[in-house]
């Protein structure tokens, strides 16, 4: 019997993956130093009814073959999907909690952090759900969904999550799927001579940038490592326990800066990241200098020429953004379920700027450069080719991003408030653990809010909340500068807003 108001997920027999081998990217997430799990923290506006939640899972997650399949290692070392019966009691954890506990926010944060110290047994499908009925500053209750990254990437899982939700304003309506426009190459028919030359130049530039980026990726594979900073651990860095912290910022503030500068939301997010990291590192270097020499710290304590890169993950599906779940589960879909991601080595400028909007300008230049490259396709191809090489080489490829300082991912969320299995959602925070570096930054939009989520190795970053403060303060400075710029140049601002 179907739950009222919940459309069950349907996957045809042709779409079943029973007996199929794991993809090269899925196997990469099982490497010893890159055994990666995804954590989805959902804050609800009401307490959770565990029985109703479990009943809903039967008609949603369990209908998807990867959530009801084991990953079995064959004699030849190949890993395959094998369907199995799922006992929900093994996957849904509902600890008995004191509703009047003294520090509920700290408890939920510690609970998620403790999950990063464990893995899920390979004797069951690699996912579980933890329902915490305790009131925090942001929610009446919290659900934590843990999924091994081999089951799918952020786009796949967000599509599945949205298929289980409804608009808060209309319990019968599916949420609006965020749309992302991807540049489509124009065909050459009907082009003028100068337009043809421009297209040819863009093609040459794409080839040149891809060649340069591929060489840098290979150099990073063998020897090219980022500068040692207080945010970077020493190699080899394996999976470590994580502290998951998140901060809400205003999406309207981000859009205000975007419109003032005539850039994209992604450019502003990267700018906030650069500014926040620069402030954090400047304080850390200042503390070290003060400890070593005594006296007051300088205003600018950052070393010159810091090589600081992010492994920025990119969706490689032909269609950008979140996809319709029914479309993703069809065999002939161009937006197939799975791990269809590559990454680019994105340089971040660590410096103090007198004008906060200079961070946005820097981010736009770097972002436009990375849009004109096939580097993400190259790194995806490297991971696929790794299956033909010895295990050592496969493991090295999976840990290549560890030579960068941080991992970074930006996933669009629902455009309006939603309910999940009938429980209204106040926030969604997504992160990962098991990655071979000290810091992962996720950015996720939800309605008119945006979450910045950190996955931090506490041995290297003992104060991740302070880093969240730096991100939030950086956006505030940019917003104030953008407002001042708008008042000084209203006509320019109007032109940029219409772009």
C-alpha cells in the first residue's frame, strides 16, 4: 500500500544494475585513503515520527536498486552490485534522547562527527538514517542520512532527495527543479567571417587551456603540491574524524553582490571563500608571529605567493544542474544516475584586499578561465583509465586531489521550502568524510537561504566555527561595498542587473 501523498519511485527491470560492476569512479571512492561517505543533515520544523518515516522509506529509497544492493567483491577483485532484502531496522537508527538536554546543538554536532569515525558494514547496502528528536537552535528535530559516495554523486542524490519531497505550500506538488543554463556551442551555419574567426579562436583557446591544465594535473599527480599552510595537512593524509559545521547566509545578499558586479552566483561564492580563507589564514599567521616574537601582530601576516588550490568538483552530464529523478533512472538517459563528476584544480588567491569586491573580480577571472577548459573531463578519464593499471596507480589517482589544500563543491537545492516525507524542512546541509585532505567546503542553496558547510579535520582546523564567521563577515563586507558602489554608480548597476 502506498503512503498517502507520496509517489513511489519506480525503476524498471531494464534499469536494474543487479550483477553489474561498479563504475571506475565508484571504485575510486573505496580506495583506502579515499573511502568517502556523504552526510546529509536535514533540520525539520516539527518532531519526526520514526514509524511514518520508515514506512515512507519503503516506497522511496528501497525502490532504487543501489539502496537495496550489496557491493560484492568477486574472486577477480571486481566489485559488483547484488540485490538483497533490506531490513530497515538495520538502517534506521532512533536513539532515545533527553528532550531537555543542556546543549542540544553541540550534541547533534558531536553525533554527526562521531559518525565520521565509523563506516557501514559491507554486509548491507551502504546507507543509514539517524533520527534525532531533540530541539536545536535551527530545528525541532534533525535527520542525518549517511550514504557511501559509490552509490552516487551530489546531483544524483539531490535528485533522489527532491523526488521524496513536496512543496511546503502544496503537499501534492513536486518542488521546482533548479535550472542551470549550460553554454551550448553554436553551429557554424550562418556565421559571418568575423564570427567564424571568433569561434575558431575560442576553440583554439579551449585546446590550449585543456593541454596546460592536463599537464598541471599530471604534475600535481607526481610532485606539484600546494604551499604548507595552517589549513593543509602533511601527506600522506588518510581519512580522519571530521567536525561538520554549517552557517546560513542570505541568498539575496549573494545576488545583490552578483548584480552589482555583473558576475554569477558561483563567482560570488568563490569570492566569499577566498576572502574568508584569507582572513582566517592571516589571523593564524598573526597568532604564530605573536607567539614567536611577542608583541602585537601586524595587519598583514600572509606570506607572499601562496599556492592554494581547491579540487573543485564538476558535474559532467550533458544537462547542467539537478535532473528529474525519473529521467536519471532510465537506461538511455543522458543524465544517468551515478558518479559522473570530474574536478578542476582551481587556484584561490590568498591575500588581503582593501576593496572587498576585488575578491569577486579575481574569482570571475579565474572562473572564466576554468570554463574554457576540458580539465574536468580529463580527470574523469584518468579515473576511468585507472582500472587498467595496478592498484598502486589507482590509489594514487584517487588521492591526487589531496595535493591541493581543500575540496570544494556547490550544489543547487530546492528553489522553495519543501517537506520531506511530510515533515517540513528548515535547512539542508550536505558534506562528506573520508577524503584525503583537511577541509571540504560545500555550498547548498535552499529557498532564499544558502548554507556553507565545512567538513574539517579538527587536528588541523580546531576552530571551524571561526572560519564560518570569516565567510559570513566576508559576505557582509562585499554587500556593503556593493551597496556603496550602487549609490555611486546607479546607471552602471542598472546595466549589470539587466545582463
